[in-house]
C-alpha cells in the first residue's frame, strides 16, 4: 500500500473546507438568516474531510461510505420536515428581499405560520447545500482534475450575496471565499498536471493569501456598517410546572 499523502490531503481538505463553508455563509450573513456557526463549521469540516479522503485515497475513503451514507439517509428520513421547513423559510426570506428592487421576482407574501420556529431549521437546509458543494468541489479538484467546475460551483451563492451593496456578507465569510478562489486559481495548473509538491504549494499559497487579506483589512479604511437585525428569539418551551398549576387551577 502506498504511503498516505498527508500534506496533499490536508491542504486539499483546507481548500475544500473554505469553499464549502464560505459560499453558503456569504448568503446567510448577507440576508441575516439565523444560523449556528458551530454546527455549520462542524458540518463543513466533516463533509469536506470525508469527500476529500474519498477522492484522494479511494481505498480508504470507501470504507466510510456506509456510515456516511447511513447518516445522510437517517437525517433525510427523520428530519425531512425540518429540512423542508428550513428551505422554505430561507428561500422565501431571500425572495422577499429581492422582490423589493427586482420587479420580475414576485413577493412571496407572508411567511407560513410558525415561521419563527422553522427559521432555526435553516441549518438543515444549509447543511444539505454544503454536502452538495463539497461533493462537486472535491470531485473537480481531486478526481475530476478540473479547474472549471470548482470555480463555478460556489459562484451563484457568492453572486447572490453581492447583489446589494448595502447588505454585504460578513467579512470573514468573504475571506474564506477569497482563500478558496485564490487557492483554486494559483494551484489549478499543478493539480491538472500532477505536479510535485502540490500539498506544500497549496499550503504556502493559502498562507500567503491569508496574510495578504489581513494586510488589506488593516490598510483599508473601516466603514461603519449598519447594525444587523437581531435574531428572532427562540420560542420558550412551556414549563411542566406551569402547565400543571394551570390545569389544577
């Protein structure tokens, strides 16, 4: 069995992770959709890592297909209502914002009853988007050896988040996207021709891009952004004691 390509695997994993997490986060933060950052980061790490392993070392990644597939299947079967509700709220919210200035987009009207509860299920929908993105990005970078596909996959989400200049995405979400696109563009030629030192070059490229972004943030004047709308409060579950006392009364 050949030696495991640690450096190439982890550098590619980092690149896939930046695109998998950065592009959905641009939309989520630009349109003020509620999200749980820990869940999104963890999902992006697991999904991008598994798919990178699957395409980098298929003989190892194939053993993980069964538990990974079972997990996806269980979530799809037992959480499909949350997935559907989260998708409906996310799409209607974005459509409502776009309809204010784009006449050809109809206003979806009021959100369905209980939307304040469904809003917290958006994470399931975003997680499904990240699975699809990680699959296409890792296949294009590793197995498909294509620069065209990884470049285009996150583009619709990035473009959607940049439509309004007064509703910019979070800066760190944009930084992840910049790291991703810079890494894809600067290392794409090596990937296509299986050049030596691919992992080392990818790590150095991402490090140089990160330093460049930090220097630009430090050098450019900081603009004051309007305060973001607060997230809707999570509805409190009724206490059993209160319910009992009400029933006794």
